[in-house]
C-alpha cells in the first residue's frame, strides 16, 4: 500500500514543481514583454524631441526674419517718405536751396587758424581784414611772389600793401563754395601762382570762414568789388587779373561785367571749371541726380534758387565783358560738367564784346585726373598762363 502511494506523491510533487516552473516562466515572459513595450515607448520618444526642438528653432528663425523684414520695411517707408518730402520742403523754404548752393557752413580743413596762413605753408603771406559794408568784415590773404620769400619774413601789413606797387602782376582769386581761403587745393594754387611771380590776393566772402555777414550773390559780388578797388588803390599801373573757380566764376563774371560797365576792366579774366548759369549747374550737379527726373523738378528745385535771388549768369555776363578771357576745364570734372564750360566758351567766343580780345578754351584730358579742383597740378599751366597773360598784357598796352 505504501509502495503504491509513493509514486502518486512523487507524481504530485513533479506536477507541483512543473506548475511552479511554468508560472515562473510565464511571469518572466510577462516582465520581458513589459520591458520591451517600455523600451519601445522610450525609443519612440527619442526622435520626437529633436523634431520639436528643430520646429522651435525654425519658428524662432522665422520670427527673426519677420522682425528683420518689418524693420527693413519701416526704414524703406521712412526713406521713401523723406524722398518725397524733401522737394516740398525746399519749395516751401527756398533758403535751404541757397544754403546748399553756398555751403558756407562747411568749413574745411577744420581746426585751422585763418589768422596764421604760415600754418598752411604760406610763410610769405599776410592776413588782413577789410570792411566792405557796415556790419560786414572779410578775411583776406595776400601772398607775395616767391622770390620775395626772405624779404617777407616778419613784415607787417603795411609792407605787404606797399609791395602791391611792385612790378609783379597781381591775381585776385575768387574761390568756390564750401571751405575757406585756407582750403588745401586753394593753398596749392597760391603756391604755384606765387612761384610764377604773381601776387595772389584772396578772401572769404561774407559768411565764409572767419568773415562776418550773411551770404548772398549781391553781397559776394560787392565783397569782390571792394577787394578789387582796394588792390587798384595800391597797385599803381601793375596789371590785375581776376581768377574765379567753380562758384567763384559766377562772382568773377558779375564783378568783371560791373567793372567793364564802369570802364575799369581788369587786365584779364580766368575762369576755372565754370558753368553757364546756376540753374543749369544745379540741374547737372551730382546731388541732383536722384531727383533729375522727378516730376516738376524745375518747379521744386530750380525756381526756389531764382526766387532767392541767385542767378550767377555767366552766359549772360560774358556778353558784356571786354577783356581777355581764358577758360580752363577738366574733361573728368564731376561737379561742373565739362560741357557747361565748353558751352560757355561757345557763347563768349563770337560775342561782339570780345572782338578786340583773346578768348581761349583749354581742356584737360580725363586721363590726367584733374577733375574739379586739381588743374593746378598741370605741368602745362605755367606755359598756358605765360602765353595767355603775356598776350593780354600786350593787348592792354596797345
């Protein structure tokens, strides 16, 4: 009996052991399945994180681009608004156009003492102050010929004034707009002319440099007339030539026309980089390029110049001038176009007022690079002046 029960008990133990092991295996399988699903979920999360980060970065980049475009659009609208507002502003305030023509508020080079021309290398130059009108004072520089350099050291104004009566001819130089009588290219020209044996007298118009007064075409012309008369009162029979550059050519022809009308013409007139009249020059100036084809350009920009009393009509003045005329102009002049100088010559040459005098036009090729204010560098300039002014002097004597 015991023997029969033992196999049954053993069988039950085997079954129990078998059941126990099978349930453990099932539990292990279930745990493995859970871990697999968890790993799959974790694996699924991985790529989503960079995608969300990339999307956020893209949105920030788009935001920055939108912000940049918004700022650019604001700037563009501001520029366009300013572009359309300027013509109306100039039309309503003609004085703005006058200031742009004179540019007397632009003082270059900066920080120089106009009372000390020697600081600019002009050791044979004296600084004067003359008074053309009440409440108007103009600063004048007088440079004697280089051959008198040593004698001029330490001399006072009286010595310089007496020197004008020497046998050396005199050039009254009328500078253009902007800057002062101490401008670099102007100083270099004084040196060239002085080395050729000329006295050079130059000045700042009222409102320029350290000169006192309000700029105007009439005032500038009167200042030039006052200095010319001051020179003639001291120079005796010495020839006096007038040299105008750029805007100074307008002052020069105004002056010479007036001198010819009162029958006291200068001995010759030299115009460097001249224009025909201020309206044509303003229309041709580089600053006007962005408005040149603007509807109503003449009405907006040119008429205010005329209403301000500014004409500088070289083309009209040369018809009333009776003295020798020399025109110098560089083909690559970016400020006063070469064709305006040529046009002025074509107006002057056949004029009856010049029938007894020489009218000469000297162009300087663009390859030379003299542009608007560097003709003084030309090695041909001494010969040109010597031949032209020598002939003018012979004409004066006859």
